[in-house]
C-alpha cells in the first residue's frame, strides 16, 4: 500500500486514493458515541463516502480517513474526529495572527484541534497540524463551554487558528453562532484550501479572515504544500464578495517564492481582484519542520516586497517577524501615523473608530 501511494504521488495524482490515510494502518479503537457526524459529504455505493469539504474530495471506504486525518468513514457516514477536542488554547494579542485592522490592541481567545488538509514543508505548527487527533493531548469543550470561557476571560474575539480551522468547520460554525449572539467577534486564520459551499457557509458567521497566500505559483503549492493555488485565489474573491474583512500573509522563503517577478504578479492580482485596501503582510521565514536547511529571509527581501506592493498601488502593506517600526505601522493617506506597532504590541493608536484626524476612514473592524 505504501509503495502504491508513493507511486501515485510521484505521478502527480491529487486527491482520491493518492491522498488517503488508511485507518487499518493505525489500528486505533474509536468510541463512535463520542464522534460528531460531518457536513459536506455524499454517500456512495458499497458504504463509501466522498468528502466535499476541500478540493481534495477524498473518496473513502469504510474505516478510511482523508489526508486531514480527522474525517473518517464509519459505517458509510462521514464523521469529524476533531469536533470539540481542543489541542491548544491561548489568549493572544490579535496582532499575533496577524490582524492589523481588527480591534487593534485587543486580546483574542485562540483555539485549535489537530489536523490539516495541507502538508506544508515549512509548517510552524506541525506538532498540531501533521498528527492524528488521538496522538496528541486534547480536552473536550462544547461550543457552549468555549463561549462561557471567552466571556469569563473578558477578551473580545475568538480566533480559530494554529492548525487549519476549516477541517473542524462544524465546530467553528457552532461556536461562532453562539459567540455572535453574545457580542463576541469571530476570526479565522486559514490556508484557504476549502470548497466554495462550506466557505460561504462559514463566512456567514465570521468578522475577519486571514489567509496565508503561500506563494503565487502552482508549482510551489504542489511541491511544498501538496495543494493547489487556483482554489485559494477563487476563495479570496469569495471572501471579498461575502463582505468578510480579509487580510493576507505571504511568508517569503529564500529561493522558493521570493522572486521580484512573483511578488509583482501576486500584488497586481490582489489589486485587480480584491482592491487596493486589502492589507498584505510579508513575513520572515525561519527554518521549520522539513525546511531547516534554508536560511532566514533577509530583512531587505521583505522591505523590497513591501516597496513593490506599494508601487503597485496597495495601501496597507506590512512586514512581519522582523520588529521593524516603520514597516509595521499603519499610515493615513497624508502620511500621518495612524497606528504605531512593534511586533505584536501597539505603541500608539491615533485612530478614532478607524478614522484619521483628517476624517479619512481606514478600512477594518474597529469595534
């Protein structure tokens, strides 16, 4: 079986059998009573199912899981194995996500489960994203318990983050519905690798989404993440259509996705398809996971990318992970300082509900 999967991968077969995680190889006993039936799938003949959550559209026989490791065919039904099983929970600055135009200076209750539907060689949270849910310590929390915890903590938002929140979409939506009723904001930090129907359903309950646009190259996506670029570009446009606040992060990896030509193509696409007010963060790569042989991104690479984006007409362009005061600040169109930052900290906020002293309104989520 492993030899067959290796051959399929080398041949470039995406989805279906080439990307299935076979339950029989794990020999895991699961308590069906603790599982949550998934949405976004169809039943097929012979007790098979097809998951319709992400572009992989995995076809699963009895006992099989998709690449995400957390959606399994049990008795001809698709179940989410990660629903409610919190593997990580922290209170973070909203700027850490990073969101620079969402409730600046506020704290957010960040939660994650295990699993991911991409396999990024440079993943910084691979201990969460590239494991089976039963192989990591977790604690069950119902949506009601999450919202009660957030209310007691006094933070203003919930961030679904760290791993890939779209793979526990049923859980996210249930929490977000309850949170919205209590006046709590909901923000998602995602790769954007999801199908259109579930994305539009998710957008109904979100206030902001940050998408990791990992590169502007199909080759990069296929070789470095096991995914595809085209669905993510489609989804960026859908998020904009749905009216959810959007910010983009582009992690620049030396020699992989940092050419000036690729950056120019990407920022021009953003301006043409999403407008000039979508913030983009060019972030510094640090050796992680399977890419520990590469160097840290030079600061000048990030600053050059920022220059290219500004020259293309984007209004809100930032650097990340280098602690540079000038390139992490938000400015009004007249050049005056709107928000001063260093890293994840706000040093000064001169906006009044997002408005500059000259009356200009900076786009974002301010209250």
